[in-house]
C-alpha cells in the first residue's frame, strides 16, 4: 500500500533521531507551509510511497542537507537554483537528471529554456519545484483614470510613464531593501537590449565595462532623472506604511517589476487582481527582437548516494508528468512546468499563455544565473548606483573587479 509519512525536524532532531525508512522515497524541503500540498501531489504517484520532511528554518535546513548528503541522504531535496547548487554538482553529490529532461523536452511537454536554471556543462541536475516569471505589475485604476492602454512597445511604455509623471504620480517603483532587489532592474535593462550579452555576462564571457552595461545604466539613470522611478528607499512588500507595494495599491506608484509569486501580497494590499491590477511583460527596445522574460526556478534534486535512488529517479519522472504538474499548479497557482497541464486561473494564467503562445525566450534570473560570489557583492555595488546614479562608471569598474576576482580563480 502506498503511504506518505510526515516528519517535522529541526537540525537537532536530525542529528539524534533514527529516521524511519518506511517510504520508498524521502523528500527534505524548507517550505513548511507547503507540506500539505507536497503530500497531496505525491499521493497521486502509484509507484512509490513517500516520507516528506519539512524544515521551518532555512539555516537549519541548509546545514542538515549538507551533512546528510555525505552520510545518509534523502532521495529528494529542494535547494536553490543556478550557481547556488554548483558546489553540490561539482562534488558529485547530486544525480544527472538529463535523461528525464530529454524525455519531456523531446515530447514537447517541457520547455528546454527551463532546464538552463539547473544546467552545468550540458547536464541538468534538478527539476522545478517553483517557476515564477518577472512581469511588470501595473495599476489598472491609474490606467483607467488617465486613459492609458497596456503598452506593446518600448515607446508606448515610456509615453505612459510621461503621462503618469505629469499626473503627479511615480511611474515605476523600485527598492534596494534587503540588498538583493538591486539586481531586478539591472537585468531587465540588459535583456531588453541584448539578451545574448546578458547571458554572456553571467557566464564571464562579457565584461561589466562593456558598452551594453553602460547603455543599461544610462537608460536607468535617465528614467530616474526624469522622475519616472522613485529613489529605491522604500521597503519592498509590506501592505501598510512606507512600502513600494502600499504605494502601488494606493496608485501613488503605477508599476512594479516583481516575480509572479508576489501576486498575493499585491492583492493583500487592498486591490483586486484582474480588475484593479494586472501584468504586462516589459517590451524590448527593438521590437523586432524575440520577446523574452526573466524567470526563476526552485530545484528539486536527487542525492547521488541515496539508498533508494532508483525510486527517487522514478519520483522525478512522475513529478515532471502532466498529472503531477496539473495538481501542483491547482494547489499552488504556480505556472505549470509541464506545458500540457492546465494553466492557473487569473492574471498568472493569462501571462503564462502569452509566454507559451508568443514563443518567449525564458532567461534565468541574475540571482541564480551568475556565480554567488559575484552576485552577493554586485548587488551592493548596484545599490550604490541607485542611491547615486552619477556613479555608474565607478560602479561598472567595481563590478568588473568583482567578476575578475572570481573568474581568474574559477
């Protein structure tokens, strides 16, 4: 009989407890609030039983997984994508999942672009637990009041900004609260002009001192000089007080560039999805370019030394199926990883349909696409630019120094 065991562990318990091996497949994850949804989705798998272990604290989770991988690892575990999983790949601690990806990509069920978030040297080492796209949120109440239409070109978007500014509002919110959001507009300006260059920059094949980076900073600076963007000092997502989200909900700020995972927070600010706020994808500067969108993905990986590795691989195959993807989307309202699964309702579903039907290039987010050692230092430099846009040349030089220090040793 198939069954799912539920164990809730802290690091201390992991170190001392003798964990039951009753399930064919063990799963560790750090999203305790998702526990019921993991359980309901994996209950559909007729081939395996599951032992699903949530951790409530990220630091404890990281320590527990790192320790277990060299001793008695789970079959499956969640982590962070891109370079944040590279250490495990380089150490041979996680399994190559390319054959499963090949199966679903060749059948047209899964986008090959999505695999890029988990790839090293042509091999793919994870499948997605989370997919989020990064569109522009826009306040429909402001658009209706000013008689604006959703922009389809870069010029139409900037024309809307000018009209919104003339009405006494801030066209675009931005924030550097918590450091990491500094990269949001940096990556966006780069891909709107040259997505190939952006990917080369992430991999060390291009430089932060190249003209494409200067163009991105100058466009960003011009928006700030015109008053089209705020100064970045507001908090990110609180629904009350001085926050970007609160300003957006009141219509004082008309746009925000945020992942689709932010939707419930926006609605929590007091405006209705679809009726009062919606999405559009920022247009390219050159309308003849292939449309593109930033995405982020959370990985599920298979431990190479897992005792029940074959069962874990079978579980990954199940996870990538239309049935599992449809259930996960139904429960989480995430974009489905299997293209055959039904889309979520509302604005997210309409956005995903546009991306799928429009042949959008899906580009991995800066936070995961470039080495962690570069990213963590770079966001502080980019924040300096937001605080003082005239500093862009110094920031470019400093960013390249950070990149040189990493790539010269790796």
